C-alpha cells in the first residue's frame, strides 16, 4: 500500500512508506534543528529573517530558540505537547517554530483573524499546553480575549504574551528569550516522522480542520519547490501571506533554515509599502493569493519603483485570472504563474520552470511536482488525459491525517489516496488545470456547468475587478448561474451587458448568468479564497429559497 493506512479511526505511516520515500530521497529524515546546524557551519552571520523591527542572523535565531526551548522545557513542555501561537508576521514566530522543534513539540499556528469562537475550538481540540499571543494587533486586544477564554481551557498551563501587557498570570515572551544560548534538555530524540505541524484550515465551509504534517512531509515540500524553481541560499523570499497559513509557514519559517535563504516578513498588508519593501530588500521570490498581486499591479507605486528583482511569483489560493498573469509579465516583468495546493497537500502543481512559456503559466495551474495525481470520476474510476474529474493525490508531501480522525474517511480512499474535492484535468505534459470544486459545479437542468470557466471570462471584462460565480436555487431547473462581481472604481454594469459580453465568447446559453449581484467586498478566507458558501446563502435568502450546497 503506497499511502497512509487508515485502520478504523487510526492513522499511521507504514514501514513501506518510510522505506520508499527514504530510498527515493524524498524524506531526508531531518528536522529544521538539523538544518540549522548546517547553516551555523556554513554562514552563521548571514541574515535569515527581516521584519519591520529586526534583521536577525541564523546565529541570533539559534541562540534565542535555544533559550526559548529551555524556558518551555522548564514550564513543562515535552515531546508531543502542542504549542500554539496566534501572532502576525513577526520575527518571534521563527524563534517559536525552531524552539518547539528542538523539544519535539507540535507547533500549532492560529490565524490572527480568528477570535474567541474559533480560538477556543482549536485550543480545545488540539489540547494545547501553551498559547502565545500578541498583546494588541490591529486594534484587537488578544490579552483580554485569553483572559476570558483561559478559565475554559484547563489544558493551557501558560499564556505567553509578545508585548508589554502580560496580565493575570500570563508570561512575557521576552523574558523567556533570555539565557546563555545553550541547547535545551532532550528527554527523547525527535523522529522526523513525528507530527511537527498542526494547522487548522481556514476553510470555506464548516468548522476548521486540524491538518497534521510531519517533519519529513514539510521538508519534502520545501525541497521539491527549491529544486523545481532553482532556488538557493541567495534568494530572498518576500512573505506577506500569514505565517499562520501553510504558505507563510512553509516559505517564511521553514524554507530559510532548510535551504539557507532569507525571508522578509510583512505583517499588515499595504500594497504601496510592499512594493517599496521588494525594491529595498531586492526580493526574488514570493507566494501570495490573487488579491495581493492585483493590489500591487494596480497601485500607482508599481511604476515608480524597481521591482525587477522578483524572478518567480507563485499565485494561488483564489482563482487567478489569465489576464492578470499576462499583465504582470508584460507590465512589470514578473514571471507570475498559478499554483495549486492546500494545507493537506501543499503545492501539488507548481507553475512553470524559469524558462517556461507564458501560455502554460496563464492558462494552467502548473506542472505536477512531487505528487502522484489521478483524475477520477465520482465513482473513483480513473479518467483519461484531458477529461475533467476529481483530483486525487498521493505522495511524500501529503499530510498524515486530521486531528479529528473521524474526518479521514471522508477524504481518503482505502488505498490512501487523498480526494481533494477539486475538479480538474491533466494534459499530456503533466500540467494540471483546475476547473472548479465539487460544490462549485452548477447543475442547471441536469447539466454540469463550471463556475470557474465563467469567472475566467468575466475577469477579462475591463470594468470587473473580481468575479465569483455560484449556483442559485431555481424551482424549475434546480439551479441557475448567479454572478457576483466587484467593479473597478466608478464603473457600473448591468446583467444585460454581462450577458452580451459573455455571448461574445460564444458561451453556451445555459452558462450565461441569469442574475448579477454587485458587491463592495467578497467574504474571504484568510488564504484569499472567496467564501462561496456565504454567497450561495446570500442569493438564496434574497430569493426566499433554501441555499444550494451551503
């Protein structure tokens, strides 16, 4: 059996997997603590991390991580315990990540936008022992939130504050970073196949799911990206995506230690400042959701600064309009390409190589890298090249199961293949194209209609900044097409004009929107995806009918 074996509610990595992925070189059987030792031997004084306050070398991060690991050990943290943090893109996150790794603890990043309901759920399900928070960020008082939650969280032994407002038994993080830099005590060796990361998905539906990764699965992801994009220690990664999301965690907190590059963090998104920061730090690589790219390209500052240092811009999370990619290539020379992945299966497809064609970058979601990918029908039968079906994946980067094991039967088949819930097709060169989600299909009178196909065309309209197409309920046909759009400043648009525009592409009549909703903003997840379930509920409420697949 090639993949994760599911035995009832249990999840385990098989001996066959260990042998196969170790022999193939996919699993290096190292932790980032091992990689940090290599960095200290090679270039200890090289800048590893930059944020708005500090520039830290590898040696400085190692010293503070040792001190923090010792402090965590002294308050009772041991191998397998969960250490949670809910911090913005600040330098302390890299120190926390390395410190937890040294102890064999499980790191649990929590997205800063989550508030009491989500935080309490995550801390309870993860059985976290420690919670690390800012005092205040973006006018929200995290200390007061934890004062309210802590009495209901008996497993939390310590709340640690990155700031000056530790109250009611909380501890100041800066105090725990003090010491002589000696390595912490280690009661048991850390196995690279141990759970290292517990990351709760932002999700577009239901409650967050706790995704579990090992040291090996995360390192494999980084090495595959490095090799495909030809990254090395000279690269400078610009990271505005939250480090509490899989993207930011991998490329800002893990990648610098694993390959020796530098990460530049941005904690509050401001496109004008992002452009200046890219110029100042000469950043070469970034991974970001579609809105980040849109905001920078459409900022007047983009023409005033030299941002030519960016060689590779991986864009994903939300649908990336082909015209936006062409604009980036033609206007600022950025080699932007679409990528596809998730917290569970990071970077299934990874755009194009450095000399890859614009057509593949704009019109596909990239070449499959590091995974076995199949396209199957809804009965799990394999489909041929070019046929659309559900994307199922397996490979050494794949997560090892959800924290709540009851969720695993919904997504893993008996042979360990992960069913993504996304619809797509493969071409004969192993380029993957995402055409929608199972829930994103509009079934009009029994005919399946891809929302993404319509969205891609709407994104070429000069008045439309962003589009989201959803199913709306209909008593006669079951479902019809409803288009939500955000317009560029000062523009207006009618349904008739939209239909006329799409008809110019010879789109089938059944695919034409039958309702247009103008939106000021879309409900978004922290990873930049539109919460389409909320849009489906919105249009159903306006029609006075039950929502479609809400």
